[in-house]
C-alpha cells in the first residue's frame, strides 16, 4: 500500500469512528469523490476536537496555528508526517476553504457565550455550512449558496443540541445567551447537567429554528450530483424529534439513532433526490 493510500485508509477509519453520519454519506457518494470527502471530514474532526484535547485556550490556538501552517504547505508537499495532511495534499480541495475552517474554529476556544441566535448561526455557517460547501466542491458541483447555508446551519444546530451534555462536561456552552435569558435559565444548571423546564424551552427554540432552515433548504432545487454533500441534513428531523420529546433529558438519555435507521433515511434521500 502506498503512503497516500495508507493516509486515506487512516481518514476512512477516523471518520467511521468519530463522524458516523458523514461516514455513511461517503458510502453513498460516487467512488471517485470518496477519498476527497474522507480527507475533508477527517480534517474537520481534527480541528473540531482540539478544544477537547487541550487544557487551556492558548494550547488550542497553537494547535490551530499548526494546522494553518500545514494547510499552507500542502502544495509544497509539506505534510509534516500527518496522515490527514497527507490525504489532503492528494486532493484538489481549495486551500483557502480549508484555512477558513481553521480560522472559524478559533471561536471554539473562547469562553464567551454566543450573544444571540444570529451569532450562533453565523458560527454554524462558517463551520458546518462551509464543510458542506467544500464537500459539494469535492463532488465537482457548485451547489446553491442558500441551500448550503440553510442545510449546513440546520445540521450544526441539531449537532450542538445533541452535543450539549459533552460540551457541558467540558465547561463549554453553545446555547445563545438571549434564549437563556428568555427562558430564565442559569448557565450553571446546564454546566452541572441539570434538565429544567427553561432549558427544554431553549432546546425547543433552537430545534424549531433548525426545522425552519431545513424546510428552506428543501425548497431549493438541488443538483443530484451535489446530494451526497447535503445528505447529513436529512438526518436532522429524527434527531430533533428525539431531542424535543416531552420527557427527553439530554443528560440522562442518548439522542443516538441506530445505524440501520440512519442508513434507511439516507437511502430514501438518495433515491428521491431530496434531503
């Protein structure tokens, strides 16, 4: 096996283990695009989990700078011995787009909460929606910007709701301050893993916004060739139904959906051509 093939195999395993939703969508993509998608999604995992791996923000900034310099050196063959960088170097993914993803992840190292829902959506657009846009480019398609934005943000909001217990255990809070005030939620109740009626209200408001954005994305005609990039968003509804169930407590119950059910949803979306 060549060094590049080994690098893509490492990306395959990383995405399978740490981003199973997107992993399933890669399996439904055309074979020629799968390596680029795997490299992109593995790269996203690497930079997204930096806050979990460091004990203080400065160390996180140093790691992001390492990735920034690594991406800048890809076209010179400077992969620094990292499998994901080796895989990225073998793709035509736009380097500016990858660098923009690194820049967006600086926000993860801030202890300041998002001021309001628009601020949270702006973050989701520069992270999740940008990944979706790059995925479409890996498929050789320039997808409609509005659909990318809406579907990407919807998937991000859904993911942030699902990850709230994990973030709380790490002392991180992504729910916007305006909704916390509106529902009279003390941030410390979230950080200590306590479900309240107010927090349920916050979750439902975020979920409603995700549903609205998903509906907007569905109104936009999508090129069939771009569909694999959008497929993760087709899983949002089931997650949101679980998260907003009247008796759901995210700190004591999982929002996971069995793989075979996710596969069925993805297959239906691929067959119908609609997310």
